């Protein structure tokens, strides 16, 4: 288990603010689990390969996911949203 920082861009925070309070708290909880352990059972982490690019998809709830990349010693959040995000696996 390796703790890693999570880099979340301003666009992601704005999108997160658009969700209702309950869903927002689920995303925040997933970020906390993710920062401590990508293998946390509730995250159901998947590795997704698209050509030469590899990223991870973790579960927030049955309908929402976080897509991220491992960049050195931190995670870069690429997108948050519904289970199947447009343009990302």
C-alpha cells in the first residue's frame, strides 16, 4: 500500500460542484480511499488500455466513476462522471 497525492484540475472541481450533496460526498470518499490504496475493495479499480495509453477507472457508486492516470508518485484525475464517460472507455 502506497499513499499517493491526487491532482484534481479546476474543471473537475466545477463538475463535482454541479452534483447533489450525496453524490459529491461519494466522490470525496472515493478520493480519500484512492489516496491511501488503489486496491481498496470499494473502488473496484480497473486498468484500461487504449493503445499506448493506460489509465485507471475506479467506482464511486454503481453509476459513477473516476478516471485517472498514474503520473510518477501521484494520480492525475482525467474525468469524473457516469459509468461510461464519452471518449473514455
